[in-house]
C-alpha cells in the first residue's frame, strides 16, 4: 500500500512539474521549449528505467518461459538504438513514465479500495492519456511549450488543471 500511495504522489508531482514548466519555465527561459523535449541524455536515462520496468512486467506476463531474460537483454539494445536514432527522447520517456505510473496506480486503486475510485481513475487516466500523446506525437510537447510561452490563458489553465488532478491523486488514496 505504501508503494501505491508513493507512486500516486509521484504521478501527481510529475504532472505538476510538466504543467509548471509549461506555465512558468517557458516564460523565464524560452529556450526550454526547444531543448527540454529533445534532451537526449536525460531522456535516455529515464527511458532506460521505463524500459527496464516494462521488461520486468513483460517477463511477469509469461511465467515459466525464457522470455523474461530476452526482454531484459533488449533493454540496453533498445536504449542505445533510441539514443542514436530517435528524436524527442525526453518527451517520449516522460510519456512512457506517465503511462506506466497511471497504469500502476489505477490497477492498485481498485486493489486497495481507494476513496472515490472512479474520480481517482479519471485523474490518473488523464495523465496516462497525456503520456500516450507524448509517445505518439512528441513534437506536440515542444509546440505546447512554445504556445504557452506566448499565451497566458492556456498556461494558467494547464497549471490549474494539473494542480486539481494532483490533489485528487494525493488525497484520494489516503481516504480509502
């Protein structure tokens, strides 16, 4: 239960960090809109961690087989290939992190009887869907940051929505 609550808080903080970067970071440092989604080293490290977790989960899906070792062997290969051949690594890795965290907390919200589970699941699902968008269209992250740099309305709305979702993700697991 402690891991579930901790990862729920971590998902909330990751979402607020994204929204705070869009709301306040791009106005102070306009180069963040171009540099952050393409951060190659940070994206590679975060992506390797997400891939290692996915390899673990993939191995758990096929118990009694040798596929788990194969999945673990693919992690450094895919990480190295991603470093050299993919663009927008940080946006993709962050999207993968949001998907993995949202999947975990939604699954365990039902196992640990989270308070107001449908509302909690919707809040986590919002971040999971944003993670899917980061994976599918990572350049939208750059475009969104650039848009928020010039327009204050979406910037503040994004931050307000992120704070409300974060409060739901932090408070509801404790009230179960």
